[in-house]
C-alpha cells in the first residue's frame, strides 16, 4: 500500500482532492488501462499518438480507481496528482514501490534468450520460494513499472528488460534496482536503434553501469563483448558462465539427443547433469545462464535439476509440433533476428529428412536490413536448408541469395498452399502382426528402400509478421 500524499511528494506533483477534507487515500496497485482497473487502484492517464488516457478517467473511477495521475487539468470528482509527465511518473512511483521490497530482484536483458532465461529462472526459484516474473512483453518503460507494482511479499522478482534505443536499459535499471543483473548476449537485434552490434553491447551494458555496489553482475563469458562488460563491472564481484572456458564460475557441456538436451554442469567442486525437453545449443546456454543466477542465490542443485527437467519451452520459441510420423513443424515465431535464425536452423538440421525454412521479415535492422536478409539466405544455404519459402518485403533478399530451391510469396495463404501441394503425402506405417522370419527380413529391406519422405519445417519471423498463423494452418491442414 502507498498513500497519495506520499506519491505526490515522490513525484513533486500537485495533489488535489476536492471531496475529502485532508483525507489521505491509500492505493493498493496501479493501472494504465481503465478497462482493467481493480478496486483500490491508482489510475495513470498516459497519452500516446492515438489515445489519451485522460479521456477515460471517469470510466476508471466507475471501475474502482481511488485516484488518478494526470498531466493536464481535467474536470472530475476523482482525487488527482498533477505532474509534468505521467509516463515518467509511472516509473518514478514504481522505483519507490520497489524500494520497500525485501526480496531479491533479478534483472535480465540481452539480444536473444532473455524471455526463455526469465522463464527458466522463475521455474527454478519457484522451487525455493514465491516468485514474481515479467508476464508477456511487459519489459519496457510502461510494462516494467507495472510489473514492479506486483511486488508484495514474494521472495524473488525476475524482471525482463527490453530496449531498442540507447539509454532505455539505464532507465529501466534505475527503476528496478536489481540485486543481480544478467546479460544473455549481444547480437544483431534492434540495429535500427543501436546502429551496430557494438552499440547493442554498450546499450545492454547499461544494466551493469546502473548497479548498486552490493549487486552482482552475471556475465556470459562466451560473448564477444564479455571483456567490455567485465571492465564496466570492475567495482563489482562478477560471476561468469561459459560453454568454452573451464575457468568460468559455472561451466557447461551439452549434447543434443532425440529427447532434448543433455547438459553437464560444473560449479566449483560440484557437478551435475540435467536432461531438458529443449533443442539447440542456444537453449543449453539459456539454461546455463539461469543456473548461474541460481548459483548466486544459493539454490540447491536438486531444485535446479527438478525445475529444468520439467521446464517446457515458451510458446513460439522452438516449439516442436510432430504432426505425424513424416512431418515436424518447428514454431519459432515469437521473434527473429540473424543470430536466433541461425540457431533455429541448427535445430532444424537435427531432424531427419528434408529441411525447409519458412521465413518472414526480421524487423528493426535499420540500414543493414537488406544486407542482413541477403546474408540470412546465404547462411541458410550454407547450413544445409533444402528449400527456403519466404514472405515479406525484406525476405525477398534471402530468396535471391539462396538461389535454386527458394520461392517468394506475396501472401501467407499462397505460401501455405504451396507447402500443401509439395509436402510429402502422409503414409501411415503398417506391418502385419505375424510374419514368417524370411518374410520379416524381406519386409525390412523393402521398408528401408521405400521409406516415406520425412520433412522438417521451421517457421521463423519477427513478431509483426504474425508467422504463427502459418504454423496453425500447416497443423490444421496436415491433420
């Protein structure tokens, strides 16, 4: 709980309450959406290009809001705090709310893997105590403050931080004030805002630069920019993880099996193994990152093992759909950039049979957009993709680079229809229950010569491309 007069002091705002003489009202949480207001909430009237939250103050009051934060005069009976910028006020209040939290706050950022690592770590910590974790894409300057207002009596908070411009991570760090901060990696994501991969690394490094002295940085020692991050953490006791360097605090080795990843972990004198229902080296690295943070928090190995053994992938993050014995569709449509595309293709290559890549545009690549899509086509060919099917303006470059075996489509429906016409026809396996021995040998030879075509299809693209619709269509049509 927080009281309005204290909130007004924190925000240096003007508190106005015409209906209650001197009454100091308390609020239990905060909301920026009048449709989701709960009784006792403080409503923050945000203004965007296409909306103005000030227009919904009356609706917020009807839904139970006890007061509103505004940046312009409004005619209403609801108590208000007037500030210069309601969006900034949201962050300032969240920072003050966070200061009363007695548990451990873990901040996670990076170009790839932050959502998966967040979910893995939350699962591990749930074995030890109560956990608050970022939901969905609530990782920006609006979503993160709203997440922090969920802090109550939990033991841990796992907070994801996203950004597409310099300075954003610094701002989010100042609000969340993490006790432990992790950068998963720095890759070619959001280049439109950061300019270069080095710009990405510097922006992600803002999470370390904003740490209190007592906080612990967690560094991926295998990343190209790990030394840079260690230099900006020289006043802190950093903890490292690696798949290549045995001197790291947490060292791992992985092996891909049909059922998933077999991960061997070494922490000082301890060693243990985990079997995960996930695929790909990048997911092994994601698990290692989560384990490293858990090690900082002194979580026992048996709880780490149990949580990760039972962990299921985030929907749209390399989700395997085995449609039938001949067709496997990999849904990796949550988002896309060059590094995550390559990682997904490597997972595709683990499947038997032909490998098709269904590709949509990768967003926010700035001036390098055309070149990076062209490179993606070359890389897909180099990594052994048999056929590339693409849609989206920029993905035409990938088709050109891939050459023979690549097809461009104006619409998703055309692409799905093409797959329907060219995918292998399903042939249910059938074998008589009782056969003479010589007939069994003949059947095995015949079966090997006439095995039905196997096909793995990877569907990948940035969020705005809505490539999950293709996944759904493929599953429905194949069934």
